[in-house]
């Protein structure tokens, strides 16, 4: 544990806390680590009427813990950490111990962000509605260093006062004056040549389909962070994947992650943007970072026909995988497990009602080149288009796809 309550520590006769002891474990090579970054698990009680979905949220969380444990067992020679980007429960804060116990089975130390649904809706204002979360999980704003990278964890959810009549978790995106001052004080000690990872619940700088964020103090925050060598801003909240780099100011990269337990109204294996439900795996080697999308391999919960919004199992006509009797996701094309090699979805000509071949490249951003495909041995660059992913019938998000004028049925990434 990296935090302790002052009430559990002993103050001196002058009322000051002169020494609080933490047990430290030496890391063999601190410049190398792996971090699993995930967003919006949002488990609800099995008795909650609001969880009438195709698959139960607690079962989806169990699949997530199992998948993470499996992945961690393959990582050698470096520590593995977790980063939960908020909405780690949905209003029912009594589920936080179950969340902590589930993550404990993975064996990794996990840092957490407070989300809007992690606020206590029974308390009257922004500051007090964080107290219950803090009693279980520790501070909402803190920083730490790993592998030469400075991590900045922020509460960017401003809960409305009770007097507004809005629920405490109907939050605005921005920073309070208190948090902004703390952030400035923290970054004043960080060299400008550093890489900074900002972890918050709601996207602070760019919203898919909405452009630049305008919330309280976010412009000031962007201006301050732009003075550092490189900034990666991680968030969830929107339940869809969006990677964005402002090419006029490429210092800040915005990475918004899909809901790790699947699209909200089904909890199915598919996310609202067409990706499998899953999380990011970030590897750091000597200050250099890379990442990939990791689909959750397991789906062991049972489908309930009375759930799922439409009353029937969602129709995923073009899903590339199916499940065996043990709940394992198996690719239809080759019988192999669905794993981190699955980074895009291809659609044959005709799926979108035209003659084009389409591809949903899950983690594409503006710093990447457009994908090049070969068809019948002939390479061709693909063009970018913004539309919906047809695999998910409930989708209301436009996402980046690439297409190629191609009537052949075969295409391979180059």
C-alpha cells in the first residue's frame, strides 16, 4: 500500500507527523515495467434492477481478473502494475472490497482513479462525495514515478452540489481550484524533459466527435503539460476507444479506452466501438513506451434472455470469434485463441453496402501511417473514413475506419 490515513499514524507532541513508515521492496530494474490500463468495469450487485443486461457485470469482472492473471503469468523479468481509470464500481461503493479482492488474485499492485459513478450520491457536494471512495481506495489525487516516467493521477470529475438537484455522479469534466493548485505544486518538482502520464476518468483534452474539451481549468492544464517532453493522457468514461494527437501540438497524446466489461447495455464481449472488450498493455523500457490492445479471452457468465435491452441475444453477424464450452474465445478463421494478435477487424466488400473493403484498426491515431493492404499481391494505401462499426447494433459512436476500393475477397496487412 502506498498510502496511509493520518488518523492511523501517531503525531508528535507538536501535532505534526514526523515519520510514517512504509515497507519498500527493491526492484531489480526499475527502468522496465508493464502496466495494464483499463476503464469502467462498473460492477453492480446481482440484485440491482439496473443490471438487467445480457451478461452480469460481476461475471464480466471475474473474466477480466482471470484474463489479467493469465497475462501476468507470461511476463518475465519486470514488475506488472494496474491502472483503473475510474467507474470501478457503479454507485454501489460497498462493492469496492470485492473489486480489490478480485484484483488481488492477479498479483499486481493497482493504482486507481475516481470516476463519476464512484462518487457517493448520498453526500452533498464534490468534496464530501469523494470521501467514501477515499476510505476504501486512498487519495483521489496523487503522483508517483515508475521507470523514469512521472504518473499524475487526477480527479477530473466535479460533482454538483446537492442544491442543484442533480445526482452527485452527474459530474462535469474539469479541475477544481484545489486540485489545480496541487497539480501545479506537484509538477513544479518534475524536470521539463520528463515524460508524464496523466490518468483521469473523463478525457481532459479531446472528446471523440466533440473536439477540444472546454471544462474548468482544462486549457490551463493543457498549457502547463505542453511544456514537458511528452505527455500521454489516459481516460475512460465514454465507453469507446479514441486515440487523438493534435498534429499542431503533438506533445500531448490523448488515449481514451473502451469499457473493459463490454458495451454498457449488454456487458457482452464486444465494445461499443467494435473492439472486443479489453484493456491496454503498456510496456516501458528505459523510458521508451509502447502499448497494445488486449482482448479479454474469457466469457464464462451465462446469457440471460430476459436481459440485453432488445430481449434477445445481440446479433454479432461479423464477429471473428466464438466460444467453446469453457467460455474461451476462439477465432473462427484458424481455431486459435483470441489474443493480442487481434488488432483490427476487416469487412469484406458488400458488408457496408458498397464495393469497398473496410478495416477497423483498433488503436490507430494521427501519428500512424494509413494502413497498407495487399490484394492479389498488389499493395494499396487505404483511405480514412469516419462511420459506425456494423458489428455492434447499439453503437451510437462514429469511429475511424479505413477503406479500399477492392472487389477481391482476400486481403492481408503488410
